[in-house]
C-alpha cells in the first residue's frame, strides 16, 4: 500500500515509537499515578517539546489528548462572551466548531479572513482592518491542512501584541513541519499541537504551549497528586491536565519527537518539498488535473490538493485505493470553508500528503495512476 495521507495521521510510525508503546503496555508502569517531580516520560517529553518549540519553561507545555482538545480548552477559556473573534476560512472544524458553539451560546461575533488575507503580504493590513475594540481573540491555523499554505505567525503575534490580544495558533499541521520559536514571539501566543501527525506519535496525543499561567481552568479532577486539596492544582502543567494521562501514547510521542529531531525539522521540510515539487511538476501536463493554489508557495509542508474536472473526488479516491493501492484523502478535509473561499468544486478535492517515509518512487506511482485516470475520462 502506498500511503499518501500523512496530513490525516502519519504512517508508518518509526520502529522506536512502536517499541516505546509496546514497552509501556507490557511492563509495569513507571508510576501508577504521577509524581510532581521529573524523571518520567511525561517530563522527558515536555523537555523534548520545549527544545522543539524553543519554549523557556517545559512546565508551560500541557500534555493533552489532541489538538482539538487543546484548541477547545484555549478558545473557550479566552473568548469573552459577546466579544469579537478573528479567525480564517482555512480553519479545521477543531477551530470552527468551538467558535460556532460560542457564537450560539455566548453571542460572540466571528470574522473569517480569506486565504488571500492570510498571505504574508496581506495579513498585516487584514488584521489591522478587522480588529475592533471588542476583539478578544485571534485564532489562526499555522499550516493549512488543505493547501499547505503557511501563516506568518510572527507577524500575527506582533500585531496582536500591540493591542494586547491573545493569539491561538492551530499547530496541528505546523508542529514539526516549520520551525516554531515560541520564546521569541511577542505578546501572548498559545500554540496547540497534535502528536499523531508530523511529530510521529500515536493518536490520542497532543497539547498546548502556554505563554503564562493565566488561562482559566476548564477541566477538573484526578491528577494523582495533592489528593487532599478540594481544588484542582492551579500550577502548570497540572492546571490543565486532569485525569490519568495517556502514558503509552506519550511514551510513543517522546520517541517520535526524538526521531524528528535527529535529522531536524528543516531537513524533513526540504525532503517533503522535493517530493511535492516532483508531484506538482509531474501532474502539470495531465489533462483535467487542477492543482489547488498554495498561496504561500510552501511545498515543504508536504501537502497538495487537486481535483479532476468532472470527477467525484470520493470516487477517485476509491479507485486509487482499490485499483492502485494508493491511499489519499478526498472531500472537504474537515475544513469546510476553504472550498468556497478558493472557488473549488463543492464536493471538495483530493489531497496528497507526504511524510518522512514517502519515496520518490511512490510519487511516480501516484502520477502514473493519475495519468491513467485522467486520460480514461
Ligand atoms: C489543521 C488541523 N487542525 C486540527 C486538527 C485536529 O487534530 P487532532 O487530531 O489532534 O485533534 C487537524 C487534524 O486533522 C488538522 O489538520
């Protein structure tokens, strides 16, 4: 099977990730609950992630079940009832749905930046133009899971910092794809990440880099420590980590982050750029194949979407899978506003997304299959 759906979840996982999960499931737990001290996998993982994201304080990284969970925690904790929030048409439902929920329940108003407004040339003016006195939050995706476009997080942080507005970045696709230098970002930036994509961990892992300890607590309960207290601990990271953590998942994620750091984020970016450029060049001469523009020209994110004029992306994906053994993703990719904003077909697109183990031969196979399908129709 040729797996070109790494933006959904990375596959295969490195052998060391699989071994770490197996080890944690077959050996007695290193600790039954958790201790507040160091020397365990969770603290090792926080250290590794702090190096990856250049975070001054590892305890400012909360380890959570997913990027979606982290985004909910932060968005619901920060958006003031009745206030205004700026987001974009690129957003995944993990951002859109919490915002729809707050619009219905708490009367927030939402402005959606267009893909064009999210470009490096336009973002400054777009944000400045849309900011209101009532704006309480800016929530934007770092890397679009549909087009692979990259947001200039530093520019967003700078403009928001001038007005004292917190920024939430959906780094589900950005973490491990493009360097994150959290320590040097101005203002208050919450960086939410997924563990099971570029960071190579198992599903059910993710978290958030917190700029400070002011995010209100949303989830309360068992932590394994300070049991005598009525209140959930208020200090980071336990402040936002309730319940028994996903130990085996985080053991795997620790090895995934170590794997990524061996060659480094920039080397992986350069490799994925080669692969996507290979695909883009090879698909250009094919009849009826239309590539979705990546408005920031950042092929190293490893993501490209396209469609075949007149063909259903869902049927195409099925044929690619059944007849050619190639897995891609079809449809709206959980980001339903992108299609309309870019004038794409209502049924969505096909997405090729590469990973650390994708090869040029696999891209050739994909191009061969696409060539056969486009000339058949
Ligand atoms: C841009 C984006 N945001 C959020 C998510 C959700 O991440 P998680 O699976 O960790 O909840 C995804 C995953 O598909 C994504 O691509």
